[in-house]
C-alpha cells in the first residue's frame, strides 16, 4: 500500500523474459490490431526495462503508482518520447 511506497519497501524487479512472457498476449493483440487498422503503436517498454530486468523504481523514482498505473512523474518523464512518436506518426 501507500505506507510501503512511502517507506520504499514496494520495489518490484522482474526478469525481462518473465515480463515479456506475461505481456505477450496483450502485445500480440495490439500489434495485430495496429497492422489491421494501419495504426502506429507506441511502446514505452524500454523506459521500464533494461535488456535483463524490468523494475518499478529507477534512481529513487517510483515508476508505478500501483500495480496497474504508472506514476505521475513517470508519465512526465515519458511525455517527450510520446510527443516525438506522435510527431513522427503524423508526418
């Protein structure tokens, strides 16, 4: 909960191969939909994962607010990447 986050006890690390396996069904579906509709797909995974490890915290920055939502600071950190992707996608 919030107390664990405040005390920095809620850091989760997961091997990249495990995270990839867990996310594969959703990623495959999104990729198929993008292909079928001609949509571009932005993938921020590299922000959260190195080649070997995915983590919820980097350099004392909490990347997740809870199990399913990234933190406001992580959102702000990703903003320029998303803006660049959107600019490229719109030509």
